């Protein structure tokens, strides 16, 4: 899921060269969280990353409904599928690194048996198995290749270079006006890439805000530059797994856009400001029953 093909490696190098050539403004580095424009205007107000970046609602009323009114959305098929596939990827990596062999059916039984609505259970289980097997086989292949390249290295060293991923890595986003329990889908600590999985078929430009936000948080905590983001798109065509990656330079424009979106959302929460109901709502919005 996070391994790059030969073509993707070339794209990565291209973005890295661009990042070195163009650079990032110092004021937009996460470690400058105490100064404008990164310093949150509203102190003591914190929101989760998924709401800071969300542009599903054209009026941002999803922020008002959840954070101000305290209403929770109704979990639909898209949300359940996304949660299950995210966990499948994370658990495969974790078990592989720890040297554990966990059977998929046992994993499903322990985590989702009776938890996923019956009408969605079969299709989500089948798709999760595709993702599980694909991720597991990818880990084995890359690990064995590295093992053959480094015959005198310890297993721990090989794992550290073959799978340089922190999956569901926990971060504190308070410096940037975010909650203190954030989870980045994946951070590649060798190449300084932030990965974010989206279980959708249609690519959207604003999905880049998620890796951008996590890059800023990582910079604010660890004070290391993170210049590359990657959105991993997972979809199913005729029930066959399809994966596409959008690798990009986290430039000044993206960082400024993220700050602008965060500030809009923080203002809604801090001022308990109702942005109003949009003329047209997406049919998949989980807040429809509360908003309208």
C-alpha cells in the first residue's frame, strides 16, 4: 500500500528535486507554530484533523453540527468500509513487523463479526481480504528482497529499511489548534513522506490537505522538514482491487490553504457560529439527519 513502484520512485525523486529547488517558506514550517500564520488565533480550541481538512460540506456546517451541537453522524457504508480497510492495512504491517501470523478470518471475527451491518458485511469482508492479502504479500516480497541485498544484516535492521513505516502513528496537534490524539495513516521515516489513504475512486485536490496537515504537525513536534505527501486511493473495479498514488510536494500554497481551512473551522467552533445550510447536500453526508 505504501511501497512505491519504479515509476512512482521516479515521481518521488522529481518531487524531492522540486522541493529542494523551490523550498518552503520558514513561516510555513510546522516548527514555527508559535508565530503567525501557523499560531492559532483562538487559544484553547482544538479540532480533529478530519474536520480541519474536510470539504465535504460546501458551507462547513458539518463542523458546526459535530463540534458545536455535539451531534454525531450516522455511520454509512462508505465510512464503515474506510474504517475496516484502514485497520486491515495497519494490522498487517504491525503483525508482520512483530513476526506474528494472524489469519484474516480470525482477524475479521475478533474485530468485526456482528459489528458490521449484515447488509454490508459480505462485500466489506471480501474487499478487506483483498487489501489484507495484497499488503501481506507486498511486505513479504520487499522484506525478502532487502534480506537478499543485506545478508549480514539483522532481521531488525532489514525490517527497519524494508518497511520504514510508522502506521497509525499517534501525534499531538495542540500546537496547531488540533486535538491531542491524531493518527497519521503512515509516515515513511526514511524518505519523510506522509501517506493518507482514501477509499474512493474519484481524486480530489483538497484530499492533499490531510497529508499537508500531518506534515505540519510532524514538523511542529519533531522539528524535521516534511516536504512530500502521498494520497493513496483505494477503489474496486469489478470487485478487483485498484490502487493509485498521488505524490506531491507540500509547497507554500498547500500549507497556506491548510491554515486557511483550519482557521475557518476554528472560528466556527470558537464563536459557535452557524455557517448555514447549503442549498444542496451530498447524499452520502453522515450529518444529513441532524443538519436538515
